[in-house]
């Protein structure tokens, strides 16, 4: 039981200890009971569950029109994408500018839809006349299918964030571009910002993007809370590779649970405090929303993706996936060291809005400053930066004050460009 508690703490990432404790009790006593706005038991077999999509689970419930799309990547992963084409009041025939919402790691598109419509970015944008698209990257609950591979196979999990940039993002952006015929406003959180920054720096898809909003930007991870930094950079990488190999990284699975238990038993690692260490101390979360998060996240990703994220910590800069040996890299890249991503190559006239929090342990202020240093060459009038002193990682997505503090600024930023 004590361990389960630790796991819940690790999994939810988003919660204050207090809220977690309350929701943990609920979870233990009523793990499968449907309440709230989503009806998803946490441990449902995702493959069966994928029959009901995000639209049915929550969006339509709030009175919004919602369309499910399926897109197949060039390496045959089948991704689900949702569209909320207009606000609750209904459309007037003309479609607003498209906005893509790209979630972070270990979560999925649902995270944009967990607060009330008055508080959630997706709904707020729709009600402001935007054509909203929500993506779900490979491996997450609604995007677990592949033309030929089963998610039970090793080959299915043979990818890292390099592949999200070269396969998932292009497929999603091209789908939206084809459907709307318009350039896209991109909004990313956490890993979603890393995907944008690296993709655009490589010149990928940036010609179809009108602007980029980066919430809790992640490009450097050198100043993360020391415990997590340690876990990721040392123990995590080694143990992940040896104990899991090329596989699914599913925080709900016994295998990953055991691994985390081992880590939690290490001296100096206090898993009871792991959560605030991971996200920072979120100021403004609603306990009911936190409860929904508990029931719907975390989502699986690939072990290779986690290892690649850990490599950012270890190397202190962004490179393609390191295969762990000069000759292995040579085989894949024609070089001993994996090629670096050069963020200064992002087109200097791409309008960007970057918002970061003073309490964010994942997107640490010092690391964001490093990123801003790299963007020094950006046209000054094309880069808007917002610093929110009280905010931590999850506040940007499910904070109850996020509309006033961040989203209204985002809409102002878009309106100037539309
Ligand atoms: C329809 O709604 C859009 C988005 O709110 C607005 O920009 C546009 O002016 C409206 N068009 C008409 C004909 O009312
Ligand atoms: C994983 O992908 C790499 C190429 O990116 C390939 O060399 C390797 O054989 C693949 N492994 C599996 C198990 O599919
Ligand atoms: C928290 O969420 C619940 C359930 O959606 C809602 O009734 C309540 O108004 C929310 N509180 C705040 C402060 O947003």
C-alpha cells in the first residue's frame, strides 16, 4: 500500500501533496467509479477503450461540436486528432484560424480538456472564434494503433522524440493544413515545446505555421530539481535500458512500478516529495481537476523516448538520440556523436509567445534563460516573453487562473496576427 502511494505520487506529477492525499483516498476506495466529467477507469485496457474517442468522452458533453480524425504517419502509426471547429454559440459559416494544441510527455490531448470550458484553453479558443485541433502522440491511449505493428511488440516502441518531430508532427500539421487551407497557430506545453523548437529549427513544417506559443518551454534540463535530475541522468537511463530494453514505458505497469520502487528506496530519494520536485509547486490547481488527472493520466510513452529525454539532462544540449556507442552512432548518423539541434536556426521572423513560471521545476528559470539566450537573434518584435512568478508546470494547463494570467495574453497575441 505504501508503495502504491508512492506510485500515485509519481504518476500524477501535477498535484499538491494535499490534493493528492485527498484524491488518493478516493482512488483507493472507488477506483473504477465514474464521476466527474470523464468516465474512464484508470486501468482500462486502452486498446478496447479506444473505441470511444475524446469527443464522446468529454467535448460533446460540454455542448461543443467535435470531430474525430485519424491520421497515419509515414511510418504507419495511426494517430487520433480531435477538432473543435467553433465555439458553443455555433459557427457562422466562416472558419476561424486553426490552432493546434500539442501536449507534453506522459500525458495526452485530454489534458487540455480537464478544467471547465471557462478555464480550459481548448474551449476558450473555440469560444473566441478559433478552429481548435487537439493532437495525441503515438503510444498514448487514443493513438496506440499501427498499420502492421502491435503495441505489444518491441518494434512498436522503437522511437524517441526525434520521431515525433519527423513523423507525428508533420502528419498532424499536414492534416490540419489540408483540412483548413490555412497556416496554423501552434501551442505546445512541455515536450510539446521541445517538439516545436527542434522541428522548426530543422525547417520542418515551419512554413505551415503562423505562430508558436510555448508554455513551460523545455529545451534545457540542466537545472531541474536535483533529485529528478539525478534520477534521469544517472539511475534512470542505465536501469531503464537494462531492465526494460526497447519497450513501452507505462507508468501503470508492474515493471515500471518496480523500477520506480527501486529508485524510491535509494538513499536521499524521497518519493513522498517527488511530485512537487517534478513539477514544482503549482499554485492554482482545482482538486476536482486533479482528480480527473489521476484517473486519466499518466499515459505511456516509449522507454527510448524517456532515455532520449534523459540524454538532454546528461549532455546539457539538444542532440538526436544517442545510440550509446561511437560506432552505433556512426551506423545511424554517419558521425560518432549524434547531430545537434541548433535552435538559433528557427526562422527569426516566426512570431513566438513564450510563457514560463517561477516555480516550475521541469522548465527551470535558468534553463529558460539559456533558451532565451539562444533566441537572441530572433526579431525582437516577433518574440514575446511572459514570466509568471507563481506558476509551476501544471498551472499552465490546468491552473484555474490560467485564463486571466496566460490565455488572454495568448489570444491577444493571435489576434494581432489574424
Ligand atoms: C464569423 O466568425 C468569425 C470568427 O469569430 C469572425 O471573424 C467573422 O467576422 C464572422 N463572419 C461573419 C460573416 O459574421
Ligand atoms: C529500431 O530502429 C532502428 C532504426 O532506427 C533499427 O536499426 C532497429 O533494428 C530497430 N529495432 C527494432 C527492434 O525494431
Ligand atoms: C473546480 O472544479 C469543479 C468541478 O468541475 C467546479 O465545480 C468548480 O467550480 C471548480 N473550482 C474552481 C475554483 O474553478
